C-alpha cells in the first residue's frame, strides 16, 4: 500500500548542491604550459547562458596579446551548432567571434542527423590543423559528451542510422527503453568511465535519444563488423564558466525573449518551408521542439514560452550535473566567474 503524507506541512526540498569555488585563471602560466607541451588543448565549458563564448573569445585575445601574434582559435563543442541555418535557436552569435577564427560550426544542412562518431573525426582534423600552424586550439561548448569524446580518445563505432528501428523505439517509454538497453549492455556506475567499449556510460540512461542510439549501436555491433575511431587522449586544461543558479535562470529568460524578438519563430518557419519535416526539427529539442509545436498550432505562444524557458532551465541544470560528474571521474576543472 502506498503511504500518503497526511501532514499539512510541506515536504522539505533538499538544498541544491553547492557551487564550486571560483578561481582566477593565470593565463600567462597556461600559455607556458601549452608551450611546454603539458597542455595541448584548452577547453572552456559550462552550462548554457554562463558566458562560455564570450570568455573563450576573450581568452583567445589575451593569448594573442601575450604571443604577439594571432594564435587562439575556437573549436565549437555544441552538438547543434553543426547545422546550417539553425542560427538563432542554437545561439551561434557568430559576430561575437570578431577576428578570432572558429571551427566546427555550420558543417551540415539542417534536417540531417550528425552523430558523435562524425563529430569526433571532424574535431580531430580541426585540432591537428590548428596545431600544425602553431595555433592554440580552444574547445568551447556545453555538450559534455562531445567534450569527453574530444579529450578522452573515446573509441566510437561507425554505425549507420536505422530509421525504422528508431521510429519503433520512439513509441516506447524511457523506462521500457532502459530495460531494453540493460538487456543488451552493461552500464557503468555513476561517475565512472566505462570499463570497455561494450559498457554504456550511466549518463546515457538519462536521455531517451541516447538510449535509442545505444540500443541501435548494440544491436548493430552484435551482428556486423564495426569500424571504430582511434584517437589518442588529449592533455586538456579545462576552464568552467561559473554563474549562480538565479543569475543563470535570469540570463536564460532574458536571452530567450531576445531570441524570440530576433526572429526565432521566423527561423523555424523558414526551416519548415525549406522542406525539413517537423519531426526532424522536434528531434533537435529545446527551441526547435517547442517553437515547431507553436508554429504547428499545438501550443499557444504563452505555452511555448513557458515550457521552453522551463526546459532550458532544466537543461542547464543537467549540464552542470554532467560537468560535476566529470570532476568526480577525475577531470580537473578550473571554475571562474565571467
């Protein structure tokens, strides 16, 4: 029998985990580490609306000034900025880069599916190309899985999408999907790295999309020969952009309203008019999911604005949870306020 709380007292909500202590980043010392070879990649990470891009551009300019030459170049670690035409919703803010070169943005047309295997190869090529010219690569973004794939040398499988399988799995609930995956693969303990390529990171279980992809990969692996990427781990210096929760949520709300004013709805209408199926835009999540539902008449404008803001707040919270999990698994992140 389920026990009900008959007390009139509200159920206490546990306080949020404390934020990490910020520090001042010694940029001249960081440059010396890079020149000495103990660092071969600078990473700027953080939740959405924490000022990552602004900080990465500022860092590149500081390094340029110290070197007396243009050295810093930014590589995007944003899983949605690879798509052309998805500018406002993904917050590309290309004007913010100014004279600083950037990479891994606008790689493929919107409406296509771009996987981690392909991105990892593109990152590796860009990283090598920047270093071959004597530049300093700065990886900047909030997609934790991409950052780990870039820095840890993950061996990823090259497996084609199975659209029929995906469509069938989309009909299942997340609990059912978790059960399917657990029947196929072991799952690493929270905060631990997978023991081998057949073990799934625990974080995969938090996302329906990632569970579906993991099932797709597992089923294909078990019946086909599979090619894997084979890139060496990097020696990154990780900088986290830190902002308290109230300020972060305020920035998210302010930025969302600004993007709606800048033409986010019109951007989505244009993508739909270009022939991209609504379900493909919904697949990209957040802005594209809720604005598409508004354009199709499923949501009112007020509902779209409220649901989208809440979804971005939750997304930012999950990003911070991911990054703190990276720390527990051995990453050293130097948090700084922006």
